[in-house]
C-alpha cells in the first residue's frame, strides 16, 4: 500500500524551487483577480472589500490546488521541457477555472458561474501563467 506521504511526493517535489514556482503561480492568479475586481466589471476597491477579493481569489486557488496537484505540475517532470510545461499547464488551468466556476455557483462564494467569465479567466490567466511556467522551465533546467 502506498502511504499518503509517498503519493504526495510523486505529485510535489519538496524543494525550495517548487515553493518559488507555487508563489509565482499564486501571483499570476492574484494579478488576474485584482485586475478583475478593480478594473474589470466589478470595479470595487480591494481595500474596502478585502473579504470579497479573498473569496474570489480562493475559488481560483482551490481549483488550481486540485488540478495542479492531480496534474503533477509541482514535479521536476512538469518542467522537463517548454512543450511539456505548456501542455500540462493549459489543461490544469482550464480545469481550475471549471472548479472555480463551480464554487462561484454556490452561495458560499461571491459571483456566479458564467461562461463569459470562465472564458476570460482562462484567457487572461493563461496569458500570465504560461509565460511564467515557460520561464520556470528555462531557469529550472539550470537549477
């Protein structure tokens, strides 16, 4: 039988570089959320409504945590090549956006599920996340 720790080690490389990658991923997601709540359709002040911003951020973080873990995006294998980094990141983010929309459809989180918002979140976050993951792959190959 495989222990939980062993299963996690196959999905997450326990190294400082992995933590840096995760922080960059969260920064990409956070940039999208901040852009969306301030300049997007909501037009709110994040300092005046931090709970709303955090709840929106959490929907995407939960989605990303699930799909990036299942997809092995925090392993050395995920950044073995630029092609692989892109091929693994794109479906993981699409899945994360699906999870986020599902969470937004509940009364627990603000917003609602909307196809247009799903498409925007996929496009904008991938425009941030893919270059980040490509850079990680290029730099990480030297690490």
